[in-house]
C-alpha cells in the first residue's frame, strides 16, 4: 500500500490530464515513484508520436515510461494496472474528442468498479495548482462502517502520516423520516449517532490513527463533500467495492461524491 512506487496515469491528451499529471508528479517526487503514462488508442488512430511528446517538460523531474495499448479503454487500464502491480491510478474524469464519450461516464465508472488498486480522480483536475504548490495538509476519509472501511482508513491514515496532515473521519448518518417534535425518533437518531461514533472510534483505534470524528445526518454526498469543504481538505478518501455497509451508501453515492467534491478523491 505504502510507499507508492508505481503510479499509472492514463492520458487522452486533454487539459484534465495536465492537472492530473501535476498531482501524479507531486506524489512521484515525494515517494520516488515511477509514473507510467498509458494511452489506449482507437484502432483507426495512430497516437504513438503524440504520446511520446506528451508531458515531456511537465514530468521532466520524475521517472516516466510510456505505454501505448489498443482496445477498450477501461479494460486495458484495469488489466494493465493489475499486471504491472500499480499502487495508484490517477484518472481524469473527462476528456475530449473521440475519447470524451468514454471518460465522461463508462471508463471512470468501470475503472472505479474493477480496479484492485486505489483510484485518484476528480472533476477539478484541470485547476490543479503548480506542482511546487501542491500540499496535503488536511485529509478527509468518508466511511460507511462496512468491510471496506478498514482498508480506506488504513490508506488515509498512511497518507496523512506520510505528509503529517490532519485527518478527519466522516460518517453520514442515514436520514430518518419523523414527525416534528417526535421524541422517540429524536432519541433513535441520537442512539444511531452514538453507535456510529463508537464504531468510528474503534476503527480509529485499530488503525492507530489520530483523527477527528464527524457524524452528521443527511444525504451522503452532501455530508461528505460538506465536510471536505469545511475542513479545507486537500484530498478526500472514500471506500468502494462493498455494498455491505450502511445500505452500501458510499458505494451507491461514490460517483456523486466524486462529482461534488471540492478536492481530488481517492477511491480505495
């Protein structure tokens, strides 16, 4: 899991790739990692020359290799990441030209669903700061208390420890319909919140992590992204791959969280 030694950066030559490359470079410089630029081409196109010249100046300070594959983008990205033992996939969520229809929806969704390693993405990657201005001072980790929570927390805690960042754990308490002034329902909500906080405390202790705890009721994307914004998070970590948590809420809302997050999102 850590340190990160191999970072996969799928590229479609869009502006979002430039922003994603800045985060990849910042991580590669910190961990002395290798970045692999991967482009999956359409059979009727020849992009080897474009790949060879893409991001040459931007990634001059880190080790880079370039790989050109042909076929279905999502499948090739996932299978290559698995074969090469990648520690992280840095994936833009949008593209342009013939690749756009894939990156807008299906590629991102398929990679998030099928990849074994964490996936770094976000809708604001083209607004990434310059590499020397990228910092990780505040991390938010959203948990649904399902089986994937331990893995997500372990990754977030390791990342926070690596960069000496403040870590906040967030749990979105399911909304419960009630009548105004209904004491029983209020008591039930309070009990659920208490139970969720106790579970978060257990997970925090198991991980040996120092972290603030936030338990709020409401729509998961709203609660999670609101916490990321209020904490001025530089990175949001969410779990994926399990529907066994509280109604599978993070898995169900993962894409909405990615779209609404004010900062990059790592899905573990």
